[in-house]
C-alpha cells in the first residue's frame, strides 16, 4: 500500500491512516501522502494514463485506500474530453474543451469523491455515512452507500432542487431539509456525524479521503489531451475540486511525465463569491459571504464556519498563476442555454459558470486566442431544471 497517511496543510504534522477530518493541533485541513518513489518504480506514463478498467479505483495506488478484493464502484470516471466548436467560434478562442463530468453514474463529478469515501468507510469498518450537500454530493453519497450496503443520512439547505431531492430519496437515504443556507446544513451534519460516530462525507475539505477522488480528473485530462492545457477552469464553492485537479497534475509532473502545470481558474457566481472577493482585493485570507443569492445552487457556499477552506483554494489559484472569476446570473443562464443549443450539452447552472468565465478571463487579459482551455462541466442540467430557459 502506497498510502502513508495525512499531512496537515497548516503545521505539517503527520497522521497515520485513521478516521480523521482535520489537524488536532492547529485545526487545518489534511492532505493525503503517498510513497511516490515506490509508485514511480512500478510503472510508466503510458501504463498510468491509459490504464484499462472502469472506475477511479483503477488508480488505487494513489488513493487513500487499502487493497480490496471487492472494491465498491458504479463505473465512475473515464468521462469524455470534448472539443467545443461553435462556442469557440463565437468567442474567438480556438482551443476550448469541456471535461464532461455530467455522464458519471449520478450525473456529476461528485461520484469520484464518493467512490473513494465509501470505500474508505468500508476500510475503516464504518456502517453509516452522513453528509451535507447542495444536492450532488447527497445524490452520489446515497448511491454509493446503497451499493455498499451502508446507512446514509443527507442534510440539504432549503431550496435545493427538487430533482436532486427525489433522487436522494430514490436511493433510500434519509433526507433532512435545513432552513438556512449550506453552512447551516454543514453544521448540522457535522454534529450528527460526531454524535453517531458516522463517516462524514461532506465534500468540502472536511473529508481528506473523498477529495483524492477528484484528482483522477487530472490523469484523464493529461491522457486525453496528450499533455497539459494552458488553463483548467473550474466552478468552485469551497474549491476542493480545483485543489485536487491541481494536485493530480503536480503528481504527474513529479513523475516527469509532464513538464509544466496548468493555470487554475476558480469560478463563482457573483452572488456568492467569497474567494473571488479575496482574490480581487489581494487579501491573503478568505472571509465568509453574508447572504448567498444565486441560481447556481451547487456552488452557493458562503464558507460560513470554514473560511480557511476558501483560503486553501485561493492559495492554490495564486500558486498556479491563475485567477478567481465571478460571473453574473444573466451570463450563467445565457451560457447554460448556449451550451445546450450550440454544443448539445445540458448542464446545471453551477457548471455553466465555467464557460461564462471565459468571457471575463478574456476581457481581463488572462487568455490569449491560441491558448488551450479545459472547462469542467460538473453536473447535469436534468438535476436542476427549475432555473432552465432551455
């Protein structure tokens, strides 16, 4: 097993594998650590990037899991990298691609994280999982818990799309709707998980196991793209998806299989943009957002009780030479419609922010016409049709 344990992202204290969420010394989030020397001694770039098999667990060597004869999977991952043609012409940007995570088993990128988290729960001998969610994490957690035979409890804020609530119930999970925003659901889930001794699968930086599933997107992009795009553009709430993708590319560079890293752009709706606000102000730390107001419910995270998560993401954006971009409601709806009618891809509002951000990135001088850009479509529009103009 190449997984060694976790390192605190603050004080750098090391922890062996266990049921952990944050550093007991300083409270900072944790990052999984591996024996990279053994990993590199065992395979080539081609063997890793084009490894056959279904599900993210084919990359088990660099996931925080024990070897297993019966891994839990729904065939997540292996999603297509599509060249955007018509919108590229409209924007006058030549090389736009979309990593289409909407074709995952529960129609979002969250399946990657929950596949890892539920397998970790089995490794740790746990029988129940709990999460807070704006919808997609709850759907994925419910599906993978059902597959594994685990009990599942999902907390969601009032206003979560009905389509997502119906799917969570269909998988047999217990659902609790919380008055307030995502931060309120987060707090209730954390208290319940602690009281029950259940595994908290909430997909901020809270669970250091689940976040590792997202970095498999980087492996797939590098293989399909044949290298490294100039930019990766990612919708973000707290930002663990962006962080994990960047970590995946860092691992590939460590192996010597790529010679540079992409610039990372994190995108938030202007009505809930704590990371963007800190980026634009030149602040080192992110502050909570007072009153989220956006149709992009999947990324409407005010970071109420965990602004340090946003600070971790902000640090990675700056390290990559990237940017944090806010987009308004009209552009979100417009690009959601544009993706459907021009490219045949129906995404939820949160996903549409990534494509909308390209206009802002170009206006602000971040993008050149010939640069290559991969946007990540995080969730399918069929799970959030109430805001649709399609």
